[in-house]
């Protein structure tokens, strides 16, 4: 069992990098700079960043961006990506029109 990761806060000021405009999560259009900025603002886990930025919550559910996000987090915090906690999956929630419930065959 992995021990919980201690929070690591940046003591330096955020410095923009040349590739900060690179889109990492295509579904939610989240850039590398936005992820890095969230880390400098005090977030340190993939789940915190996921809740704050919605990274990995689009149609692909993180299938295309999860590894990239983990790499960015690990690089900024100076830890191995294997030491990061696993992202908690959640079912997509979408509104359902009431007429769908009305036509389910149970209402007579």
C-alpha cells in the first residue's frame, strides 16, 4: 500500500514556459500552462486538478490526456509519476429529458 503523498507547495513564483499554450486535454481544451498554474496555486494531486480544471472529464474520460497530465504534475513537483495517486473514475453525468422517462413503457 502506498503511503499518502505529502503536499508540496511551490515557494517560487510561477514562470511561464514557451509551451504553456500547448493543449493537453483536447476534450476540455485545457493547456499545459493551466495545469502548471494550478500546481503553483497549491494543488498537488491529479484528482484536485481534475475537479478544478475538468481535465480528463470530457468524452474520452482521460484516455488521451491522463498520462500527459501525470507527467506534467510529476515534473513540476519533482517526483516520479508512479508515485502519484491514481485518478478516481466517475461516471459521466448528463441531463436526461423528462420525456425519456415518460416513454419508458412503465407509465400507462
